[in-house]
């Protein structure tokens, strides 16, 4: 690896090909999925520069967090292009929190220490606006002296402390009752949404919006996985679903 390029070799039973590959063309991650510097877990990053046997990775943070991205240096021998495995499902009694809409709160490496960043919850768009609403949910890991240690997860994960007074309990458990009681399981429920909601699929660990479910149209769900309602929309190469953050506009008869 040199600069912003890597020398790549692809070998099959019939041939071997070699050539230059731009680092930004393929995602990488550290082989070990562990917290770096006590706050960052990297599942997907982009190489930006190579030097002295190491690679500088650009890591996107979950939406709503500032800074929007950070960089880390990883020795080349500790990198992999393999997709990160799915983590274990949260325990059944896991507590989730969110920020009130339109508010911002600092993120701390330790309770009361100097902030390492901030978390902002946008205001909800008007019902008729066809605008994606990024609602970020965090899972509580620990409590201490008026602070909560939380895990905020998207493509990559951030673990940090927030003031308990700045957040509220996540409301979905009360809204959906038993449907979301199991993080993984069959549901077979009908779903009807009062407003148009986005439909997404996952492609190589990325969330891709592919359309929307129109208001007051009833469709069948196949299961609920980590809070997302997967939809029975016929033969598809990727599983379409309504993300948990958008389900507040939906009812399950």
C-alpha cells in the first residue's frame, strides 16, 4: 500500500490478476471488534492513506453525532475486508433511551469529564413532508451518579456517557406492546401506517432506501428483527423492512 492506493492480487482456479486499487473503493475494518480508546467500535471504514505498514481509516459515526467522522491508524496486518459479524441480540430487559426532538447533549468518555462530542435529535418533519427522519436510539449499559453509559449504534458504534436528565426512555415499548417483545422471531402480523413511511433494505451492511409504504395500506410482516418490521412483499433479493425509528406512525391490528 502506498498513498491512497493498494496493490491487489485476485486469484481463481483459472487465473491470477494483479493491479492497483483505490483505497476508497472497498471497506475495511480492524480484525478485532473491540472498543478503541474506550468509546469507538469500528465495523466499516474507508482507507484514506497508507504509510509505514499502517493504514489511516476514515470512520463514520452514527447520524446525529458530532463529529460526523473520525480517523484511526491501524497496522495493515490487523485489517480485514470481511463483513463484521452481527453482534448478539440485546437482553430482553435492555433499557433504551432517546433524546427529545430538537435537543442536543454532550457525550463524555467519563461522567462529568470534558465532552468528546455531542448528540443531536432533529425535529420531526411535518406529516406531509417526504423527508427521512433519523431517530437515534441508544441502549443503556451502565448507570452512575446521574449519568448513563450508552451504546449508540449504526454502521459503527459509539459508547459514551450522557446526563440522565438530558434523555428520556424510548417510547416504542409502550406503543408496540408485545410485538417488539422478541428481538428476533416470527411475527406474521399485518401492519398499517397512518402516514407514508420509508422502506429500506440492507446491502453489504448499508441501509438503502428503496421506496415507501403509502398511508393506510396494510401489508404483512414476516418477522421483527432487532425492532425492524420485515415485510412480505413477494420474491426479493434483499429483505425489505420498515426501520424501528419509523414505526411510530404504524399500527399492528
